[in-house]
C-alpha cells in the first residue's frame, strides 16, 4: 500500500483536465438556476418587466457565482503554473477542492430563492470558505513537499503573493458574511465588490512576476 501511495496521482495533466471540466460544468449549471418565465402567464410588457424584476435575485446570484468560479479557476491555474510534480495527497486535496466547486451551483440556487435569509448567505459563504481553505492547503502542501518549479527569491515572492491573496480574500468574504446580520443585500453587494476587485485588480494594481515557465 505504501508503494501505491508513492506512485499514485502523479499525472498533473489528468488533474488539470479534471479541474477544467468540473469548472466548466459548474459554470454552465449556474445558468439553470435562472428559470425563464412561463410565456402564457405574461401578456404585456409591464407583466414581463415585473417578472424580470422578481427574477433579480436569480440574476444577482448567477453573477456572483460566475465571478466566484472565475476567480478560483484563475487562482488554481496560477498555482498549476508553478507546480512541477504531483503526488497522491496533492491529488486528493484537489479532488476535495473540486467537490466544493461542484456544490456551488446548489448553494447559489439556495441563495437565489432565499436571498433575504441569513442562513442562505452563511451557507454560500461556507462554500467559498471551503474552496479558499483547500486552495490554500493545496499550495502550502506543494511548497512544503518540494513540488514547486521555482526556488530562491522568486519562490518566496510567488508563494507570499499567493498565500496573501487567499488570506485577505477570505477575511473580506468573512466580513461580507457577517454583514448579512445587518442586511443580506449589503452582504451580497460587499462580496460582489470584493470579487470585482480580485477579478480586475482595481485596488491592488497590476504586477507581473516573471518566472522560468512561459
């Protein structure tokens, strides 16, 4: 069994392909939470506008979750860029990370139907927290067990940037979840602002790290 543990889960290409597949499916499933209005129940433009207005929570939840998945996909891709090898434990850390990626459409569906409910916000935040914790563990394990392709000052700079980004983001998401006890809409708006910042680097600026891999 110890020999199997040493040889299993070493093909990075396989786990990258699985990750891309899970992300693409999860991002596609998100749109299924937006149910089109029944055509025969709507007769006028005013009724259509009223129906679309009532669907606003579903559109908002879709937007939040699509950005969330985009951010985590980018984060995971960044880590893969600097990882040169894999092992069984790192393989399973990734699989558990993908498990929470695949659950996000469910927590999004709960949020879209119960957007004024604090429990739905906290459930959604826990989903994001689990993804953040596992992607942090993924990098920390890879670094500790010498699966990183860079070394020296560059490794320190890259590792610090990756870890700091996850820790700060999760702290902000936690604050956003706490805002749900004041206002669920304020909580969601804050989380959206955090995501937009991390997606486009609005506050942090754009910094390029030149590595050995192109």
